[in-house]
């Protein structure tokens, strides 16, 4: 039928269809939720269509003719211009030619034509999340925030945005992001999704926020090969829930460690003036002959001259004994460990002999230790030391930290063996609580 139209009419129909987002292209989740809310969090997997939805919201506000001042905040000015303005889903790309905004770079502002009915001319202030102190000096009725967990200081920036989100009676803030499970931004991601912890340690979600989750697979416009590539990369890994579903692994209710404590005492490097008195590699062996069973936990850390423990290496692996023993020897050599320790419970004499033989060959000292209590009783004193600030992670140890925060000692039968935690606990007990830790320090590095 379209082919039968004159060229001019056909072009008009094609334009109408191309820019008919609500009628032709929008999926149900890509619309603003109903109800009384101030913030809407679109926490979605990669490729779901977050940027397109966010920019269509912005376009909808302009075409609604009610909002005069709004704010658009990207992680940096580069991502703002590259993705939110001129990208394939940017506002300048998806806006129809008859109602397209003009970009004024000197004022960091978008300006739309006057609305044909209300006469309102909407303006969008363009801001960068990496400069939270500059998010001020205006007031807006709508705010669109892109990829907040990647911002330099998202907590301060959000606080400033809430101060300017005060215009009119129909205020709305929209956050679109793929959450971060590890590294910088992971703690903010948890606060954003589950709410900050109160004085009682319980997380409480904001009552004025609604959350919309979206999986990568929901975007039927995304090339199937791209989706399959995403699945191959993230499927079956610790990142699958975050990258493909836009969610975070659940924190265990009875976990002895919480991300806030780990983050609070994390250091980027050994503090100035602190020397290592003793470096130790700790191994929680796997007894699987084939290597298909539990992981072999291999964690290395040091006792500092300040009496604190510094954990800096996680080389945990799944392998048969001859492989993990060789790997542990190599880790100790690489980290210049003074000695190594390994849990000997239920370990056969053949494995002990193998460890001692390989250690002698590499001129290393390895000490067997015996675990005399259950996992929780061994771990609780170490967790207390962590909460008190005596244990520091140098940089990020994502797999270890995820295991720490996900392990619930109350329900051990429903969880995989905490192999990294076992090695970590043995290491910290050796550094801070053992008889060796109380001896006079002999080695200064």
C-alpha cells in the first residue's frame, strides 16, 4: 500500500513510522511506570536498550509541552556527547526533524522549538557525573542519569541532583544503568538497588523509587549474533546475572562480611612507611584426584610493620593435586613468600609427601596446619578483625570478595565449599592470631 503512494506521501509515511516510538518500536518495559514515584531505576543487561529508552523519555517530555527545564547527566562529557547526543540512540539521532533540539555546546544545553500547543520551549542542561560539585545553580522538573555506577563520585553527584530536582509538581528522576558487581562502583550499585544500610545493618529501599529489570535477550532488535556473543562471554560466569539480567548476586543474610567493610579498609597500595614483616601463601587444598571437585584456595598476604594484615593475591584454581601444588609453589615464589601454609585435615600421606618434596626442590618452607573448629568458628574472629580495620585488601579481589559476602555459615549445606574463604581465614589467623604472629618480628622487607 505504501508503494502505491506518491513519493512525497510515501516519504511522509516512512518518517511517521520511523519516529513512532510508542506505536511501532517501544517494548512494554520501555515506558515510564505508573504510580507515585520520584525515581525510576532501569537496571538492565547490556544491549537491552537503556540509552534509547532514556532519550525517548527525554523526547517525550519535550513533546509533552509541560517541562521547561530538565537535566541530562552522563558519566563524562565524552560519553554525554558520544552516546546521549550523537550516538545511534542519542537524542539528536532519534528526534524527528520537525521537532529536533538544537545543541548549544558553549552553554552545555539543548533547546527544543516552542511547543505548538503550550508554547513551552524545553531546555536540557547537560552535565557530567565526574564533576559532582558543578551539579548546582539551576532547578529542573526532570533528570535523566546515565550509567551512574561508573561516575567518579555517584553518591555526592546524586545528592546534588536531588537538590536541583525541585521544579514543579510532577518531578521525575530516571536512572539507566548496568550495575557493577565488582570494582569501583560496586558498593554504590548495591546501595542503588537495595538501599543503604541503616544503623541496624539492614538495607532498606527508598520508598520513592521503583526498579525495572531488563534482560539482554528482551531486545529483539539486537542482532542475534551479538546476543550469542554476550552469552558466550558472560554465561556461566559470576558476571552473568549482572551483565545479562541487570541484577546483582544476592547478599547472604548471615554473611560475616559485608561489602561496605571491605571497601572501607581497602587500600590501593601499601601505606607509606609500612614494611612487610612476613609474607605467607595460604592453601586450602582440594582432595579431588581428578581436579573436578572443589576449588583449591590459594591466597597470599603479609603482616605489616603496623600490625595489620594486607591481602594482595588470589590465585585460586580448580585442578588435580600435582597441578595445584605446583601452582601454589609458583605463587609463593612469585610473591617472595617467607613460607606457605596448608590445611592438612583429611589429606592423605601421599599428598603431604608430594608437597614436602616439591617445596624442598624449590627451597621453600611449607607448614601444615590443622583446622580444629568448624568453618564458622574459625572465620568469626577473622571477620571481626576485618570489621575493626586490621585487614586490608590491596586493590580488588573480586572472586574472593563475592564469596565472602555471599557465604552464609548458617546454611552451609546449601552452598558450595567456601574454598577462598578457608584459605583467607587460615592466612589471617596465621598473620594475626597464631603463635607465630606473636613472635618477635625478624624479617623486614
